[in-house]
């Protein structure tokens, strides 16, 4: 991560936030230790995912794979627990 890369992070975060607000990105996770990013997106196909990712100012730095998920589950994907008053 050089100075040029670091200078692009605020613009990248703004772009990611826009995609989250539009419900294109479901989850965005970054690990600094291994310098990897995991993004869960809603899209019709891999071409659409690549098109959305290419809008990031950091796109030229990325080496990535696009995988289609068959199942995604977790607390965020479930209905809240019912609490009786």
C-alpha cells in the first residue's frame, strides 16, 4: 500500500457506501493482516459484478475472483427474535 493507494481510500469508501445504500453490496469485509477484501453482492451475473467493481478507484490494484454463492446464512439474514411484552 503506497501513498497513491492510500489517497484513493476515501473515494473508494464513498463508492462502497453508495453501493451498500443501493443494496448492491450486502457485506464488505476487509482484513489488514492478509490485505484481502470479501464482498457479498447481489447481481444477475458475473459480468454485472465486475462492472460494479470496476467503478472503484482501487480497481486497478485488485486481483480478484468472482464466485457465485448458492447459500448464505447468518444472523443478519434471519428474522429478529420475537419478544413478548
